[in-house]
């Protein structure tokens, strides 16, 4: 069977991308309804020109039925390389990157199965806990849980491929097209970790107290109803300790207590006094006067003046999403007599307060 003109249904785009085009003669047996490939059995010979268009088809067969000439294109396999970045809650890379496999993953366009990102790359890192993964697109981040290559189009018109990201549902939240070149495209997925504690309490003092390593500041941890959180494990550096039965623990200036057993919930943290061996003081009796500022992260949430004689407390909400960081800052306060008029002294004191380190009051 000869053709008046060359026949080729493969479009130019598919032809240009194909690394191999196979043209075969298929036959449907009228008696058995089975599909037979006459090209592979040696019963057909197809004459092609340089653009794999059919010029002539010669075949032999014992039965009369439908014959089909098929074109199949073996397209170049495209890939996407996913680079993993292990970061802390601030988005900055962890100081010690995990030496794990994989540090990256290569995704094949023809592997259309879904991949769970946490299972693949969310490895255990000593001292940290996995939080989430995000796909990074320029300066924006989208939380993702899985990815899956997607194929669109048809055999004759050609396929397009993308890597789709999902966050638990059936609708993609981001997608990346596979590169049309043979080189792999690259994307970045950040894996967020937090320290494996939910609560940290830090103590800071200013003025002469900043270098007084003999002073221990006494704290108490209770639930929102005032019940003591006794025997709560915490670490100061590499030293592990526990609160006493009253929920008390102590910190020197510059130290941080990282609680290992505190779970999500509502708590009250109180600074109750100062211990300087062999004596224990309430704030009003301690030789140095302090104005106490309490920070939740970077936000100042409470301020207690130097003459406040009760416990200096803050109510907090601890969640599983991030580490709650509370800082108690004792600003050394100096009292002095002033010969200035009251109005002038008030303005002066207001200006001094802006420095935050030293609180000066007139008497």
C-alpha cells in the first residue's frame, strides 16, 4: 500500500522533543478480536522518510480486518531537583546541618506517584523537632506536605508535565513546570525545626547586677489556676535539673532554663525574690532595687516598678507550634535627691527612662 503523500500525525513540538519515534503496523484479528503487532512479528515493512512520515506500508496476513499504523514518541525524560534546607524557627539554616540522605531529591516526570515530604526528608535531628515543610517561591513560602508529578495532554498532541505541591487536600497549592531542556530544573523546600522544648525562661540583669554571679533569682512555675508544676525537668546549658515541689527554680543573670517536660497549656511564671547565700530576699529588701521588664519573644508584655513588693508575674500560653521564649529583665534602679524643680526633674527622668538599662527616680 503506497501513499500519495507522506503521512505523519506527530506534531512538530513532540517530534522536536522526541529522542526516538517508533512507527508500527497494528492489526485487529476479526475472528479473535485480538490486537496483533505485524511489525514486531516480521509480517510488515513500513517505508519512512527522514521525518518519520509513512511513504509505503507492505504487509501480509491471513485474515481481512482493520489495520492501524501507530506512532509512539519516546520523549526526553525531564527532571526536577528538590534541594532541602534545614532551618530553625527563625528561618535561618541550623548551625549544624544534618548529615543525612537525601540532602536533595530528583523527581522524574514519569513517576506519577505522590511523595510525603516529611517521610522522605524530615529526619530526626538531635535536640530539634520537625515542624513543617515549605516550598520556596522567590520571597514567598507555602506550607506543603506532599508533591506529585502531573501529566497533561495526549499521545498525539504531546504531554506537559508539572510538579504539584499539596498541603493535605486534593488541590495543589503550588506547581513547578518540568524544564523542556534535558537539564533538571531546581526548587527549594525548607524543612522547619524548633528546639525540642516548648518553654524557655531567660534571666537578664543590668548595671552592676549584670556581673553579679552570686545572685540567684528565684522563679515559680504554676498552671493558670496556681497549682505548682513540681518536678518539671529543665536544662541550663548541659546541666539537667527539676523544679521543686513548689514549682521553684533559680537562674543567674544570663542563664536560660529550657523546660523538657512542659506541654502545651496556660501557665504563670513568677519571679519571687533573690537568693544570695546565705540569705534570701524579697525585692523590697534586696540591697539593689530593680525595675522588672518581662518579654514574650521580642514583645514587652509586663513592667513592674522598683517599689512593687509582690511577685512579678506573667501569664503565658504554650503551644505545640513554636518554642515560647520568656525573658525577665531586671533594670538596676538608682534613687537620688535632686535640687531641680519638680517639673524639670520629671522631664529629665523621662528622658533617662528611654535608655532602659538604668532607671533613675527623684525623691
